[in-house]
């Protein structure tokens, strides 16, 4: 028994173990340094050609992780003496076992990769997913993070975003605003049209878009009162204040009208 222990921990074995450890440390250090520099290089190159910051980070991290995995395979080869094919087979079996235990995480990961590659929306866009609406703050590998109008952060799994219907309100860089004016029966219809047109024309073009042009629609006439629906388009960033400004201008211009503002609500998907 003593001889077997001496054989196991003999000088030659200790020297061999120390030599393997030294080689393993050198390989890990080399791949670590190369990986960090290559990751920065990939991030710099991709950032120049792509506006998607998340995609640049994704690609650089994939390169870095790939090099680290390669380093670990080489280190296992150094310690075990096994061939690379045997180690790759073992890694494949372990990967399969891990993937079965973390299916939801992998679904979100794959969905995140698709979202980053296809870019159906970008950071800063306003989207609706199910009954949630908000501005995209970040698109991570596993989740998409939204900020609602009342300052709440919503974290949505990427698989949900990938599989559900998503309404991108910023895709065409404009939002519709609807204002209703309820006029008494005695008010002249043509005069109302002229006054409404005058109010909209006086607004800055960036806040009340000329294309598409505003629309004035006779919605209904009931019990001696006429309801006009005024629709105009504005840029998303102007929506919080321009809707109220236009409604107030209508009240001042047509004092007899009952003005009701209808700001677009989150879609019920």
C-alpha cells in the first residue's frame, strides 16, 4: 500500500502534474489575453457597421466565450491525454444534459439571438406586447426591457416577445391623435371647419404633420348636437404635449364646443 502511494505521489508524477499545470495556466492566460483583445476588436468593427449596440455586444461575447471554451478543451487534453474527439463527445453529452434542464432559458436565449439579428424593433422604439406598452430600454440575451409611461420597468422574456404579436408604434415615426368637438346645432358647420383648419395650420409642422394631412370627419348628429372627429399625426416625442396644446387651442378658438381629447391607448393584443 505504501509503495502504491509513493508511486502515485512520486517525484516524477509531481513533476509531470506541475508541468501540465504550468502548460494549462499558460494556455488559459494566452487565450484570455487573445480573447479580450479580439472581443474589443470585434466590438469596434461591428459597431462601425451596425447601429444595433446589442448585436455588437452579442457577437463580441460569442467570440470571447468560444475562445475560452477552446482553451478549456485544450486544458482537459493536457491533463487527461485524451484526444480532442473524445473530449468533444463528452462536452456534447454534457451540453445535451444541461440543455434539457434549462429549456426555458435556452428558448429565451435563441429568441434573443433572433431578435438581435432580425431587428424588428430597436432601442427607443415604443412597442406593445400583449397588454403591456412601453419604450424599449435594452434588448438582452434573455429578456427585453421596457419602460412604461409611469416609470415602471417591465422585463419580458424574449420567447414571449418572439412568439406573441408585437405592435411597434415607432416603426413609421408618427402617432395619430384624435380630438372630438361636440358643437351645438346652432353653430355653423363651415365656420367650424375653417376654425379647426386654422388651429392646425398654426401649429409647428414637426408637431402637426402635413403628410399625412389632418382629417376632419363628421362623426354623428344626435339631439341637436354635432360631433366632429379631428385626426392628425405627430411625431412620437411630441405626443405628450401637442395633444393637450391642440385641444386647448380648439377650446379658445371655438368656445361653444365641448372638446374631448382621446390619446392613443395601449393595444389589447
